[in-house]
C-alpha cells in the first residue's frame, strides 16, 4: 500500500475513536453510557441514525449486557465493538474473561477513569490495568491521534488468523476523551483495504455446537496454553500491522514501545498513556541542560514487551517508572513489569506514583524526579501527593 494523504479534522478523543469505529464498519455495537465515555456512544448513535454506519446498536441495561451481546454476535461471525470506563469495566468483568478465554475477536475502547472508593470521575489507569490477566491484548494511546490510529489497528489485530483475541484500547479519561486535537483521518477506501471484511466464524452453523461449556481439567489447561501461544504470536503480528499502518498513513507507529532520546541515555523515564507527553517535555528540558536522559513509552501493555524494555534499559544507570495504577501490597503495576524485564541486570529502578484520581502531574514534577534520580536522592517509591 502507498501513503495517501488523509483529511485533517479537529476532534475530541471520544469522537476520534467513534470516527475510527465507523470506518472499521462493525456490524453490531452495544455500549452503555458512563462518564467519560458517553459522548463516544452518542456520536456512534448519530452515525447509525444517519446511515453513515450500517450497524445494529443494541440498547442494553448494563455494561455486562453490552459485552454479553457483542460476545454472542462475534461468535456468530459479526465484527463488533463496545466501550466503557471505570466501574462499567468492572461490571463487564465476568464477560471479559469469557471473551478472552474463548478467544473471541472483539474491540473495546476504555476511557480510563479512577475506581471507587472514594468516588471519582477523573483519570487514572487502575481500571484498564486491573484487566491485565483477562486474556485481552491491551494498547494505550498517548494522544487523540494515537487513539484514532490504535482503534483502527485493533480491529485488524483482533481478527488476524494468527491471533484471534479481543483487543482493549485505553485512552485517558477527560485528558484525551474531551480534549480537541488535530487529527489526520484516513480516507474510507484506505481503511476498507486495511481492514477487509471478516471472513471466518467461530462456529460451523451446519454443525451447531454449544459455546462456553464446562471443560474437564485436561481440556481447560490445553485451551489456556493455546491462548498463551496466541498472545505470544500476537507480538509479531502487532509489529507487522503497525508497520503496514505506518506505510499507509505516513505516521511513525514505532512498535510495542516508543523510544524518545533513550538510545544514548544514562537515565530513562518509562511511561504509558497521556502523561507520556509531559515526560517528553521534561526530557527535552533536561537534554537542553546536557543531561543524558530519555523516554521509553509503553504502547502495548499486554502482551508486555519484556524484550524491548530490556534492550533499551539494561545499560542505564537508573530508570524512573511512572505509575498511574497501584497494586496494594505489591507496588506500582508498571514498575513491577519493568523490574521483571530487567531481572539479572544491575539497573536501579524507581517508581513515581501519581495522577491517581485525576491529580495533576506536570512536566516539572517529572523533571524534578529525574534530577533527584540522577543525584541519587530519589527513594525507590515516591508518591506525588
């Protein structure tokens, strides 16, 4: 495929994702309103009502029912989509594990938001990262453009014959969902070529079977092992699809991780999601002062890019991992993944926990933490309160 110049639009994050979904042409949608995702549902409903998206929008009474509905449609051969946030994602939890365990191709957008209690409608990553064991591929966007791009790629990844797994695209609530940015969208014809119609079913309707039966132990562990292998294969597939998307869009897609000034860096900050932009600013400021610092952004959280993280960080003098989600009794979720990646390498790894419940984290906070790291003054775990 050749690069075809897209169309520039000003879109808030929810509408950018909705536009990508429209172009992907799912046949069945089921979305239950919840802040900060609701305006995405409203925009998708507009597309269906105007005939711009020829899909069935199922009205459901809960997020659990939303995922249950498209789960059945996906098993029957339809391309499907849903979206949610926070407590809504928790309400979907039972069906998340059904979809992941059954390896049903589904795309879901998660507008990340803090979990109760206490109650908050503002952003952090606890909801998204709490589903890391549900057998879903998980990708996280830094900005509105990336939310649009990853949504389109998610459909292709989920339905790839060597993957066939559900995909969750996360993007920060309010910080991205309600922020308007310049977005370059692809032409419909380009997306049509990139995402061909789904051509396979999970069941043979000439020989009907029950879906979701109880499995004896010998079958259960075998099915789980096959899901493990599919998740491992998906790394190669994701990279291939990212490269192909880069060719048609002209926008660098990097890979499972993105390196910004980190190849020669002595100290690297690791981040995921919207505050990667703030970390980028902090790195630029310190580089201007001669400090050899860099940024490693995690784009794909599951499957976790252990090899890539290790390759970029194993020779560093220090690593600062920014955690917007916390496993109580264990520590920052992202920092623990980074520590596993660097097992056997003598690299000091520190955790900066912040942004929980929507608390502001500015470039200066990250810059100061990096300065303290370089001076040997940063504790292993610091909370920004």
